[in-house]
């Protein structure tokens, strides 16, 4: 069965001009012509075209495709291995570009404008998850408290961030010590640690009433990315996020009772 240029173009999803170019390059010359002189492609031609398009999808130039098709058994495997190495290198290069772009977006979302070296020096293993930061921005961007927090974060200097992280690290050590000592999550020691965390947020970022603190704590048990901003993965223990969640809510109840004079 024979097919016209237009039919093959529609089958393959390429332009008629591309088919003409393949013909002129000697890569795919149709096996027949109509009485009027138009190109006609056979089933064998379509099979060859399928091979050409496969190699084009992998990024092979036309001259290399011609070489492979001239002797598929001798050339295809070596050529594919070389292309695999090249694509792997390109993927690595693109990944580096993605990381640069993510860093730029992260600065926009978190307001933390430090060099990569400064970020590592200050934050260490505590990292901002870009997807989490973006989702938080989309969810809370219209809230005054969120905008205030981002503005405060953007205004902090490297020295401010070093102080913030040192304070947070000391608090984490006390939190994990209480957890490891099996202090009750609704006990005084755990609630005092919850209050320290609330005051830390208020001091460095935004006013944090106990109801707001409770919503933040809810995120610790529903989204690991939120808790990782507070406790790096290497310092976490099974059950620590629920422990802090309970302590924060217990602290809110304690505050409410104190406010009512109970």
C-alpha cells in the first residue's frame, strides 16, 4: 500500500516540509511516485521513518541517523550508549540550572537573601522546601500576619539569622531532651518549651497568639515539610512532631485558663 506525503505527514505528526528535507538529505526517499510525479511512501518507508523519528527524539543529528540506519547492527548500540552519556550530562547540567532557579524562587518566597555559602553557614541542615514555601505563599499571601512575617524575615541580616538559628538549636536540644526523658506532652516542662517557641516566633517574625500557634502546630502533624522547618530530619524522632503538637495545644489551654483566672 502507498501513502501520499500529506497522509504520511498526518500519520507521523510532522510537516510535509520535513519529509521533503529527509528526501533531499537521502535519509528517507519514497519508494514510488504517482503518475503525476508525487512522492508515494510504502509500508517499509513508514517503518524507516519511525526509526528516524525515534533517533530524532533522542536528539541525534541527521547525519548520525543516516550512519546508524546504513548498518544498524554495527552502529546502533555504540551510538545509543554515546547518546545516553550525553543526555545524562545534559540532565545533570539542567538539574544544576533547576537548583539555581529554585534558589532564586526560594529567596522570593522566603525573603531570605543570603548567598549559598551564607545559607549553609547559617541554616546548616534546616532547609526550606520550595513547594511548601510556594504553597504557603499562595495560601496565606493575603493575610496581614503572613505579609508581616515575610517582611520581617527579609529585613533580618546574616547576624540576625545566626542568632535566630542558634536560639532555635538550643530550644531543639531542650525539646528533644524532654521528649527522650518521657516528660508528658501536656506537662509543665513541655508546655514551657511550647511557650518558648511561640515567643521565638513573636520576637523574630510576627505576633503569635496561641490560636495561631495552634494552627502552626497542626501543620507539624499533617505535613512533614512544616515540621522539618522546626526540627531537621537528622534530629527528629518518631512521635516528636505529635509531642510538640500536644504541648502547644496544652500551652494554649493553660493560657486560656490563666486569662480567665482559673
